C-alpha cells in the first residue's frame, strides 16, 4: 500500500494543482516513480496507491505510465481514492488510510503488507527487508537510516537494542536521542512499515476507535513498543554510493537541492545505473538540440553546460548552465538560464535572464524578463524560499 494522498503544503505552489507524489523531478520523472520502481525492481507487483488530494494528474500518470502488469497473473497497480466504507470522512492520517481500505486486504488476503510513502527518493530492495522481517519473526519492521542529530527532529527517532529490536520510537521529537555509538548521529524511521497482516488490521482498528492523529509514526508504532515484536531494518542502499541516499523532498528548498545534485559530475543519486532502472512515462518528443552557437562571440549562446536536458528541448541561441530542463522546453536567442529547474512545456523568450528559479509547466516567459535578479520585484510576483529560490507557478501569465 503506497500512501499518496498528502496535501504537500510545504511544496506549494508546486502542489497547487497536483498531489505531491505527482510533482515532476529530475526532468522526466515524477516523485512517485521512485518508490514504484523499487517495487518493480523488488518483484512486488500487487500495489494499491491510496490517493486523495488533487489526484487527477497522479491518476493519469499511473494509468498511462504504469499500466504494465497482468491482472490475470495477480499483478496490479491500482489507484484507490477514499471509499468512505467506514466513515463519511476523507483519510484522517496514514493509519486511517489503511483502516478505510481493510476491504482490499480482506479481498487479497496477503500474509504481509508493506506500507510505503509516495513522496521519497531512494532505492531499496524490499525483498531484503522481507527476509529480515521473517528472520526476526517480527510483527512490524521499520526501515531506518542514520542522519545527523541536528536533523533528526524532522523524523521518527528510533532507539534499538543489540538485536535491532525497537525499544523506543518518538515521532519528530524536540530533543532526539543520539545513537550510543556516535553522539552526533541519530537513527530515524524512513516512513516505511512492513506489517504482518493480522497485526496491521488489529492495530488500525484499535487506533480508529481512539481520539488520535491516526498516524503510524505518531500513534500506532509507539503504542506497540511494549506489546509486539518491532524491529529496525538498517537501510541497505541500492544506489551503490559511499553515502546512503534517501530524501524526503518535503520543502521547496529540499526539492531544489535534490534536483541540483543530479547535475553534479558525480551525483550522489545515480540515475544511470542500468541494474536498477527508474521507470516513468515518456511522451513521444524528438531529441533535444542546441542551435545558433555563433550568435555570441566565443560560442556562449546555443550552449548547455553541466545540465540535464530532456527530449523535445531546443536551446536556440541561448545559454543554459547548471540546470534541469524538462521535456518540450524552448529557450530563445540571447537568453540565459542558471541554477534552475524548468518544467515541461515552458517557453522562454528572447533576452531573458533566469537564475535560482523553479518554473512550473507551460509558463510563457516574455522577452526581456528577468527572474532571480531583483528580489523586491520577484517577491511581488512569486514565492521565494528561505534559501532565496524563486518559484513560478504553473501557467502563470508573466508580465
């Protein structure tokens, strides 16, 4: 069960018209492609995507990009909005989302249920998680990762014994506990939970009867610490880099940082590993091209440096550097784009200057426009993050 119904308020305005898991990432992908690819690469082919807010583009992406399973063989990826089988309310939390879909579990009768978040970037072989879970005879297994102590208050703080049994779990604590082996590191939950089905059904029913936030991290998992067999699975990263990669890109600055990492010479997250493909839907665009390099002396125009450029793009007498350019983008003569994320269908006119900016789909940037150079002017029109990144909403008519 992949939870994809959150509002994504901290990613606004990118979530103004779409669910957070449907936000584009890395030029050609959507965020949800990464946990779904981990499912596919792990051989898991019975997937329910629990949707809720602004799910149209997410549902469409699942339908045209992930319609790859054979239902006659018991394989499926199904989007499930709130069914209101148990109440007249929408999903009230992660636990409630599963509670409201107990009918699905009754129909499929799985031995185990893997609860995933639809808005994280990582690579995990869930088969190894399942093997660990079975070896420990666990009721619940929580994948965990080590993070700097000063960042741990953003996550569920986990304490374990020598057998990796969870002895304490506190969601987003004010004062996180460090690991005994390193006072500067904390062990935190990745927001993934592997349950034995009987245990899961019992616990979400119990939680539904209580006045809680109906959340796995805040309520269900802490309530089981002294009553069940809970274990922490230390994340084994299939990204195959020196540093483990897992990103909850829940803020605009974190989203920009994660995209900018992809354009580095040796990015932490490897999109080019053929042994672990990331699947998505590709529209039928022609190859990208650059033209009119002779417009500026020294060939500064018609050039792209240290950037990701997707199919269908034309950089026409313009200069792009350290940027992520999504499909079907046009950048016209004498324009310059630096350190930016330009999403699908954007049209950048002539003599435009853009830097430190995220531009959502289908925006038309008129000739001579400057974004990222005048903070006061930008603040009157756009969202500006704590780091000073400008965010231009989808289809906003610029002046």
